[in-house]
C-alpha cells in the first residue's frame, strides 16, 4: 500500500503533463482520467491489494497508450507547451545533475540581483583512462522554476543581463569557458536603467569578442532575451525545445490583427507556431543551432537522469570541439574529434582523450576569428541576390582591388607620411631660417605626393560671428506632403498654444517642424536623402540584395511583392556612399515604407557589407534609422540571428578604429535597437522620435502595468543615458558634420 501512493502520484503527474501538452483536458477525456486517479487515491484503503493493483495496471496501460499517441506526432504548438510545463527541467536541475559542484554568484533566492538570471562557478569532472580530471566553468542562464513567484518566468530584467555580462568578464579574466543555458520567453521589457535594449546590445558586443570558449544550450529561446546570453561558439538545443523570433500567441495577434483584450483563436496560434519554424529540427536545418541534444519522446522532466547524463557529455564534448578548432596541430585535432564519437552514439563512461580548455594568445585570436566567420555566414545561403555571375565576379574583383588600394594608401603610406611629417615639424620648430629653407621644399614635395583631404572652407557672417560651415540653405527637394492645401494642428496645441499650421509651410519652409513647440512631424525618407547629404554624392550599393520568404510563411510573398511595387526597392535597408560637407561616409538607412523598417536576412547582410566597406575605406559609418519595427517575424530565427551577426561586424569596424554614429527618428524598437544599433558609443535621436525595446501594449501584457505616454520619448532616452543627444531636423546636417569632425580617432581617412 505504501508503494501504491507513490504510483498513484506518478500517474497523476503523467496525466497532468499530457494536459499541459495538449493545452487542456478535453483531448482523450484526460480530465475524466485524472478524476479517476483522484478517486482511486481517496479509496485506496477500501480496495483489496489485488483490486487496487489491477486498477493501477489498467490506468498505466491507458496512460502509456495516450503518451505513445501524443509522441507519434508532436505539433510545434505542443512542443511549446512542453517547454512551458511546470514539470520541465530547469537550470537548477542542470546545476545539480550535470555539474559535480557549483557555487552561485551574485546572491541567492529573492535577495539575488534579478533572480531570473543565475550565475554559478561550477566544476565538471571527466574520466579519462581511469583517471578523473576537473574543469572549471562559468555557468550563466535563466531560471524560471524554484521560486517561480519572483523569477518573472525567466524574463531577465536589464540588471539581470548586466549581472550576466559582469561574470562573462570574470570568466574572461580567469580564462575559463562559459556555459550558457537559455530558458526564457523573452526579456522583461522595461527601459529602467540600464534599459532592456541597451543592455542586450552591450552583452552582444562583449560576447562577440570574448576570448574564452562559449557553449550555449537552448530549451526555450525567445528572441532578444535569448540573444542576451546566446552568442556562443557552439549552440546546442534540446530536441523538445523551441527557439523563435516571437511567441506563437504574439505572432497570431499580429497576423490576425487582434485587438488588445481580445482572445487569440487557438487555430491561429497553432498555425503561426508551425509557420515560425521554431522547433529544434527546424533550427538545425536553418543553421541557427549546431547540434540537437536528444530528449525523451515527450521531453525531459526534472527526474530524467538519463537526459542529464547525455547533456553533461554533450556540454563537455562541445567545449572540447570549440577548443580543438583553435589548435594549429591538425593531426591531434582530427584524432581528438574522432575519438569523441558521433552524434547519437551511446554516452560513454569515459573519454579517450583529455582536452585542456586553456588557450594561448594565438588560440584566443583564432577563437574570435572563427566566431566572427560563424555568425557572418549565418542565413547567407537564404539570401536572394538579383545579380548575374559576371556581376558577382566583377564585384569580388572590385572588393579585392579596393582593399589593396586603401590598405596601401592609408595603411602603409599614411604611416610613413606621418613619421616624416613629425620629423619635419620637430626640425622646423627650431625656428632656424636655414633649416626652414631646407625643410620647406621637402615638405612641399610630400604634400604634393600625399595631398590632405580638402576641408570645407569657413563661411563668414556679416555680423562677425564665426559659424564655420553651418549656414548652408536647404534647397531643391520639397516633401510631396506640402502639396495639400489644408491646415493641421500640432499635437501640443492645447498645452503649448501652437497655431494651426498650413501644410505647404509646414512641409516646405518649416521642414516638418512646428515653429512654436518644435514638435517634429514625420517626413518621408527621401527628404533626408536629398537634404542631409551633399548634392549628387549619394551612391547606392548592394541594391541587388532582396528580402525573401525563406520559411515559406503563408501569404508573405504577396506582401513582399506589394512592398517592392510600392517602394521600387527590394528591402527595408538602403546602403550607400555619401558626403556631408565634403567628408565621405558610408550610410545604412532603415526606412518605414518597406515592411515598417523590419530587419531580416537581406537587411542584415547589407548592414554587414556596409560595415566592411567603411572599415576598408576608413570612412565613418552612419546608421540612420528613419523607422524600425524590429526583427521581421516572418523570417523566424533567421531574423533573430541578424542581431549577433550585425553586432559581430560592427564591433570589428569599431575595434579597427572606425567612427560609428547612430541617429534614431520616428519609431525605433526591438531587436535592432537591442543589438547593432544600441552598441554604438555615439547614439542620437531626432526630436519627437520614440526609442525602446517594446511598445506600450507588449509592456502592459508582460508586466501588467501601463507606462506613461512619454515613456519612450527621446527626452527620456537621453535621461536614461541611452542616447547622447537630441537633434532638431533643421540642425541634422550641421550636427552630423560636427560629430564627424569632433569624434573618432586617427584611423579615419580625413584625420
């Protein structure tokens, strides 16, 4: 009878788990079956032992049959339910069953700095030919169980991701690998310092260059929240996990245009879960993860010790693989990798070879290079390029020639020029007339061979004030919005007493700015192309790269064709060379007319190539964000991985000495702001723009709280330290030139 109580409790858990997976107890009368188990528990002492165990046998057969039926064909929506089940294993279970010992860092329980993120210093032992060797690792991950009431379901707050970043740096200092475990539906969407988007961007920037091996395991990966600790050298995923750009419910609300407060139809949720390609098998096929760790047919739970044994083996094996790829001794590398066995083999009791996880400086350099290549290559095979083979060949030849030319001009010759000029200046400073006569011809000859870039001449005002070059008039292009003969009211009219504005004046002479309060009305992106840059200087490149539908998302091809027809462009990003008052720069512009400025594979690749172009030519890089609605949900995780991919590229540009400036306008939200935009040291916003991680509706649905109307305003972004300044539209050109002249190091061609 004593054992029967445990058996009954186990049967009840199994039925409850099936209810979780099916999203309710209607399927196969699960509610009635659970009620039958509860009645049996109450009458356990009223039955004979034979009758009791016969009833238990029948229940066991019925439940096993239902489990087998469920496991035969799990839908993507059911896999999401598996991950969300309270019976799913958590990071706490991994720490106790995968690692031999651990010490949690940063506080414990509800006294922790954001308990949704757990950091631990752990030890992994491995047996090699009857000897035991220990490895030290830093474990960083999300915890959504074990005190669920204060862990926000694994949604990290900004300071939780900051804690993760702090201990990443500790691991780098101490030279130990990092193991990341991702159990999050997404980050907690608040802008409180340091800000959700800003902190994710900082994490990604640092992880792109961390000089220690990193391995991540994904159980539940929700968009930016997952990427905050997801940029790893090797990415594993549980076979019953999911990794997605957005939750199925969120996608269904967008696709179905469901109003806030309305219930999202279950059929639409199931449809979107399938369309998003969020399962482990889907992500392996797309190349967004490297390997799948097999779980039991219905997913691993807290007491599945066989799974923990396999996960332990896979984490050691993955770390070995990352380390071995940095080794120059190819024979040893090949032998060690082969000795580890193949995917799907039984978990061995011991390893054949001991691989040390310490790296030399050269191996660390190679580690970062391999990481860069890995993320740069992601999603590239899904690109649509409207370019012939001959054009591609000519383009590659031009790129090689350009790299050689600029390296010679600004790398080799410029360095010698500066050395000679320094000697000349030191000799000239002696003030000797004789020496001056000797050095001036030499200096003149050098100036002839290496002419300095022409600087714009200063304009002098009649009132005697020195305005530098900032008095140029806006001209030629006038917004089509100015063609309407009507008036509009400023949104601040009631509060600031603004007069009604005649549209031809507002969008003509006033450049879309209220002359009373300074409110900025939105303007089309063409206005900036015509008025921000020197006339005739805009030269677009990579226009042949086109947004596509790599997941085959139903109905999306039609929308893309509509946007191409409307805009005459193939993606939501325009990359081009331009000049501002004679200074050459590379520009990446996200604009609203094409898919609301969302980022997918095409936009990510264009941004990466713009970074490389700016790095090669030693020009400043401007990211002007006319609008961005975040990552394009119709590309699933192929869109999500543009966050680390673009951050890797822009980090290499910045670290090479480049000047990267970001200017936000209108509405700028989500993934791009939480990655390759938010990592810039110089971020500015046009007045009246709105910047943040998530919109008011998402914040309200996640936190249960309303935010003030000005929560995402540029003014508040400046107060939080997200941006470094607010620019008026009329002053954009002037302020941009000012930034180009005053900011950046000597690496730039005009410095």
